[in-house]
């Protein structure tokens, strides 16, 4: 079981657009892994792609990145999620890999993408028509690998060649032993055979006796999309408008959810003293409130970034104290653990302090290997101590992440440096 919990948000379309104002209209779900939030979001509606399909797709991303963090080609990351997205949970069986009518329609009515393009492109580089085809073919390719004997072993050889630095087309041929064109011909024959789904016996019923349902306060009706957006990160150009809206919506409200939302906004891009003022009543009533402790620490940490000298050291010390208290109360609270380490960045550390700093980063990465920022900083600390072999797998997972963006570019540069460092130190 993962100690790091996945948050799930099922939104109306308007709520979804409030959290993701710049998302394309065709996007109806997201999986995000940031320091402050690991979450899946989906528009919940009937018809077309159902809310459940999208939710299961995003959950599959979480499962892969949490438990099997490694370097995978973009088409397999999305193909695996598509394969799991239509899971049917019956009382006796679980059925995986059922075809989604939209995906099957795309394969039936479009000219297929070449395998060379499939294995080298990221879905974010495609227009809506090509993106639809990319997801459909990714589903079919994954379906073919899972249900065709021997193919997963070939896939593993292909991925191993990629991780060792072979170019994508060469790695593909190394693994599968055929050209991309020949593989596409196999795939078309597989598609025409109308492949079945995979049925598994359902495991023993999970004990849900410890589950709790808690109704959020009325303030969450307006604040929940903003609360999620702030935790994910607000573009600098939008910070002033978001802060004004949060202040307006929380004016006169005293419930915990309002205080946390206001605290996040003020600590992130508002007035740090104001953040502490709204959070203080929460800590007065419950000194063990992990979120309030973390946000109070964050306000001190961000204020320290604008200070220097003794004042900066004092503010970082206050931040560290609150992060440490939050971690003592919840040893799986990744934001507090990671920011505890952050409070040491830019300071002179002796050998013992440096070792502690590295251990904290490594633990944060172990708890949440899918958060790119943590992986990159942990890798940087490892490389600074000459531990290149440990940094390389972390960097590969980020470098090959189809959702990695600028983090993936940074990881690719660091990966080349780490591999060169390993070669220097081992003579390989």
C-alpha cells in the first residue's frame, strides 16, 4: 500500500475550468504530482467519455508513477492508463482492456500514425485529431503487448535499450526484433481480429469498515477549485486576481477550510504575516493540525527568501521548527518533509548536516517518487557527493516523463552529466 494518498476531485465542467483555466477544451481530466498535491481531477458527466473512464485513466498514472517509477516511452505511459481506464469491477471478476468506443472509432476511421512517430512524439505536441489517434493507438499497442504471449518480454528489452541510451527507433528494433513498419502491420492484423479483454478473478473483498465520509463546509462550494489551483501553482500573472478572489470569498468566514485556503494563498503569493494570522486560531485549537503547521512553516520559508543575514537564518529556523513538528505528527506528509530539507538550501552545512539533508530528500523521494521537483533535487544532492549510480534511475524517470515539460529537459541535462560522472569514476 502507498503511504502517499491520492486526492480525487470530481468536478463540474465550470469547476474544472476554474482549477485549470488554460486547459484545452478537449481535456477533461488530469493527474498531477506536485510537492503540495498529488491528485487526479476529472469532469464528472454522463455520455461520451464517462467520468469513471477518465478517473481510472488518471488513477492508473498514479499507480504507475508511485509504485513503478522508471523511464517509460510516452505511448506506453498513456497506453497503460487507457488499458486500465475501462476497467469493469464486477462482483466475481475484474475485466481490463475493454475497448472504448471513441478510441475504436478513431482506429476505424483515421489513417494510423507511423510507429516511428508514435515512439518519438509526446501527446502534448499534437493537435486534437492526432492526439486522439495517439491515445487510440497507444491503447491498442499496450493491449497487444499484454495479451500476446512473449510480447511483454520484448517490450522490456526495448525499454532497457532506451534506458541505456539507444535512439528510440533503434531501441524499438532491438527489443521487438522487427522494423517499426513490420510492427505496424502486426498491429493492424491484431486490430482486425477484434481482440478480447482480459478477465481476472476478483480478489477478496476489501475491508471498508475504517472508511469515513466527511462533509466539507459550505465555503468549499466556492473555494474548492481555488484551493486545488493554489496548491498546484498559480501563474505569476494570475496571482493578484486569485489572491483578491480568495480574500473576498473568505472574508468573515472562520471555518478551517476557509482558513487553509486563505493561508495557502497568503503564504504562496500574498502577505506571509497575514497567512500566520489566519492560521494561528487553527493551531490554538489544535496544535497537531499538520496542514496549519506546514503552511505556517511555508510562510516563514517564503519570507526568508526575501531576507538576508541573521534575519534570514531566524526565519528559516522558524520554518524548520514548524515543518519538523508537522512531520513528527505525520511521517508521510511529503510537503513538510521536503520543505524541511529546503530550509537548509543555500546554507553552509557540515558533514553531518549534509548527510541529514540528503537523507531527508531521499525519504521524500521514496514516499513520492512521482514528484519531479523532489527527484531532481535529490539527484542533484547525490551527484554533489559523487553518488551518480543512485541519481541516474531517478533522473531517467523524469527525463522520459511525457508530462515532464521543463523538468524533463533539466533531467536530461543532469542525466548526461551523471552518466559522464559515473563513467569517470568507474572507468566504464
